[in-house]
């Protein structure tokens, strides 16, 4: 019997050594959770045995339990690196349309060739479809979908309105407007420009020139040029003695049709609407003694936007920014939690599968209720304490040696008995 008891102790010590060695090997593995070998004693008592004198039959491994306490955060420069502070797991799937999910704390995500957010192994990160205000349309495991970022957004929008306000200096020298020449800066006082877009998304420069009219107090002319070509006649701007704009009233004007410039604006050269004009809104413009200054300048046109940036908030909301100034809510990162995380089955690649022991996955939103926050540009490091593991390693080694010695003594006693004559 002593032989079997010592052998069970050796097996238990070996399991402890294996578990500790695995922890040490993964001390730098992102999202790794350390394990702990748990043991129990073995007693085999029959109905008629004397429990008071039973010595036990050794040890057995009852469980190698994962320890899901928080690991420290390592901050990076990659916005797709995600870490959870608190409870929850990222939800992933091996296939784009797969219904089988795996769960991980390792947030080293990246984009695949189709702009899906994936793990290093190519598993798809799951998220919730969101409304225009960023709220999820549904929160459940069945509602999760792979998160895909569009590399382009929107169709080109032809510019129709330009909203601008400016200050023209009251002390500016007057000039003869009949001598205006856009190529000679001495013939005008100030200028500013805005980028406008045609129906195909092509960009053009709309330049505004301002000339203070000689012989007419508080009067200016604004001339509009697009790509170096004059668009209509000069527009008269008149201010009162307080510096407020009084003409035109209301403070806006409409240019002639852009097709008068020819080129791309002409219906024969791809323009959708040959009657398209530019509506200038110049409310709030002033004539004070301060220097020329543009206080507001915006327009409503846009070209096709290219993906330029990704931002993921603490609530898991994924926002994409595009080169045309458009920002769009793409998805919301899905999190899952379990009533018994230690019941999860290890899948490998720092991910787990749900089991009957873990219970069903409970879907939720980051930073809501008991679900943790999502930290962008950060990774959760392994929660292994290397010092503790080295101490455990020494302890397991001593246990192994002690049980080996017990096995050796038992063998020696048996050999002595066999040699009795």
C-alpha cells in the first residue's frame, strides 16, 4: 500500500510542477490567466473498517483551476489594442457567420484584408449593431456580429452652401475696383478660400477677394473665383457706422450657375446638375478696426472619405473617422460574463469555451452594470506573479523528492522481506 501512496504523491507533485511550469512559460502571454493545481486526500473505507485507524490511500488532483483576477495593463500606441478593466470577456468567432463563440481577455486585435477586426489567430471580434446615436439596437449573444470598418464612406455630395463670416478692417486703404486683378495682390485688400466639391467628388478652390471701394464709405466688393475663373459679378457689401453688415439683406447671396465656368461643372463634362449654384451666407460679418479675420468658414459638400482613424471608447463604442470629415459609429464591442468562470473550458490561444459548469454566456455592454470598461491602446498582461510561481516550483520539487524517497524506502523494505530466509 505504501508503494501506491507514494506513487500518488509523486503524481500530484508532478501535476503541481506541470501547472507551475505552464504559468511561468506564459508570464508574458497577453491575457493569460494563471492556474492552480488543487488536491484532495484519498480514503477507502468499507462498512466494517475501523475509521480511527485508517491511514489514507494517498492524494489525487481534484482540479486545475484558472484564476481570473485582473492582470496589469500595458499601454501601447495601437488603438485596436484593447484591455478590459473589470469583469467580462471579449467575444470572438472562428467564422464570419459562425454561431459558436469563444471568449478571451487577450485584446491584441488587428484588421484583416477585408477590414474586419480579428485576433492574431484570425477569429472575428463580435459587436452589437448600433443606431445613429451610438446606442446598440439589441444586446444579446444572438445579436452579435463581426465588426467591420468601411475603408470608404459616403457618395460625393456637390457643394451648394458656403457659410462664412469675417471681419474687414475699417482702416484698410481704399482701392479702385475697376483695376482688380486676382494675380496682383496690390489691387485688393484681403482674400480667403474654401474647398468645394463637384458632383463626382472632385475638389475645387473657391476664392473670395475683398476690395474696399474708393469714394463709397463703408463699402466693399466681394468677388468669387473658382479654380481661377470669375463666378458672376462682384457682390456689394455695405456696413453701417457700428460695423454691422446692412447690405445684402438678408446677409446672403447666390452666385450664377457653376456651369458658366465650363469644365467639370458643365453638363457635357459629367456635372449632374448644370444649374447648381453656390449660396453664400455671410451673416455675422463685420467691419471693425481689427485686422482681417475669418471667424467662420464651412461648406456642405464632401468627397468620398477614406478611413483615417479609429477610436474605441470605454463603453466599447467604435467610431471611425474619414478624410472627408465624416465620423461614423460602426459598432459596439460585445462583452460576456459567466456565473462560474472557473468552469470554462480552455481552448488554447488564450481563449475559452463555455461549458455546463460555467453556465450560459451573459451578454452585456462595456462599462454598464458589473461589466468592466474597455481600455483602448492597452493590453492586459498575464496575471502570473513570477515570484510566487518560483516559490511554488521549489515547494513542488521538494514534495516530489520526498515522495520519491518514500517510494525508495518502501522498495527497500520489500527487498528486505524478500531476502528473509
